[in-house]
C-alpha cells in the first residue's frame, strides 16, 4: 500500500482547531468538513489540494481537542497521508480508526518542503522525496493497522471480520 502526492507543509503544534475550526463542528458530513479543512491556517489549502496529496508537519500534529472531525476532514479533502515528527496521541488513534494513514519520521518532517512530490511505502515505512531524490525511514505500520487502513477504518475492518 502506497501514498503519492504533492506536499503541503506546516510547522509545530498544528491543532485540531485549525485543521477543522470549531464553528463547523455542527456537521458530521465528511464533504462539508473537507470544504473547511485547514482554512484557519492555510486559506488556500482546499482550493489547491488534490486527491493523493500529502501533509507534512513538524512536532505534535493534531494536538488540541479529541474530535474525530479533524482526521475525517483531512481524509475527505483527499489527503492520502500525513507525515510528522510526532502526533498527538488522540489524533493518532482517531486517524487510524477512520483509515487515514499517518507516518512518524523526524528527518522527513524537517527536510521535505512544500510542493515536493513524495511517495510513502506503508509496508516498509520508506518515504521517498521524488523532487529531491532523497529517502527517509519512517515508522512502518504493523500488519493489523495496515488492514484497518485498507478497509477504510476500524468499523469497516470489524464489519469485514464478522
């Protein structure tokens, strides 16, 4: 399983309030949430993001409230993967639960730049920056997590096992 796309780059402590502002939490519709994804930190994001694109950020991505809306908005916007040095633990769990691939890699989070074309191999955890010709070793997903992501989230995975 792979992700491949153009990079949107952010810094440290990107919290759930800028991923999906609280004023839009009255909706649980993924398309509606996606239409407001990242607008308080990057007003041009939703107009520029394409299916498959990748978010790269620094430390503590997804901090703040425990709302599941944040990874839902990112996934529904078409983002295929988020790479960061570290993730807030509740965001990490929510992302896996809804089937959004996330990869921790400190070096990649520092060196990959906005606009770079990046490919991620989830089996090995290798992150390829095709623009720069560099690669990084990210944390690969255990097999059971790959199955959850491949099924589109935890509930779909559980239902497929019944």
